[in-house]
C-alpha cells in the first residue's frame, strides 16, 4: 500500500500532474475519502489524477461531506440567472470560484463527477472551480476516459446482478431436476447442469472477493 505521507503533494509543484495512474488508482482504492481530502489528494493536479480513479459513490461522498458548497444556501451562486448578461455572469462566477472552489478540499472530485455525468448544456453550473465552457471542452476531449470510468461505475451493480442470476439458476435446477422420478439419463444430465451452475456461481463469487480484497 502506498504511504500517504510519502506520496503527499509537495509545495510549489501544483502546475503538473506527478502521480502515475497506478499510484492514483491505489490511493483511490486504499484510503477513505476523508483521508484523501485531508491530505490534499482531491484538489489540484494530483486531485484530478486521483478523482479520475474513484468510483461514483466515492465522488458523491466527497462532495456531500467536504464540499465548500454543501453547507451554503446560495445555490444560485453557481448558476447563471435567467436574463443575466454574460459579462455580469462571468464576473459573478469568478467571485464564486474564488469564494467556494479555490479553497475547496475536494474540487477535483466535484469536477470529475460533473464531467462523468454532465447536465444538459443549459443547466450547467460552475463545478470544481471550472466554468461551463471548460467543462464542455473537457467532456469532448476526454470522451474515451469518461466512458471507461462510467463503465467501471456500473460494473459492481452488473456483477452483483450476474451473481444473483447464477444463484437463482442453482436453486431452480436443484429443486426441479434431481428428483428420483426423473429417468436416469435425464437425471445424470440434470446433475451435470447443476454442477456447472454451482461452478459458475463459485467463479463469480471468487472474482468478486478477489476484486474487493477478501482473497489473494
């Protein structure tokens, strides 16, 4: 496991991403959101690297628990008002970025969530210190990365559904196809089908446990 102390961002080097994908992935998977935010790993260039490796529930937790915007009632500060002139909005959103986003410990996580699951262009708002125009440009430039990240977000739910389907198949086969009234030739085939279904279920369970760290 990577030491957070050893890998902590250094002062004066925030203009470039220094973390490799492997290190960012290990940080995102090994430490809780509170520790990542407290160590500075969810803001700045390093934050973008780590946030890109996080899953949607982690990103949501970061915004909900540590976002500077989460305890304000001034939600409209992040959106252009109807009939508001563009120049006036640009000035106002710069104040919003300076007040809320610049000091926010999870700005990179906020932006990653916005890029991964963008709103309609007309509903876009300042997210993670980034303007609507910049968000649209990044979504267009990072299409493949964001698509892969959304796929990883969906994977746990899809895998769980697959395991439940396999478990139901085992139960159905066990209840229906191994009675003594079934002819031997069919009973033997049914036994083989049941063993295959059990093997498939164990395989899926093993994959899940290895992926979540329960087995080597």
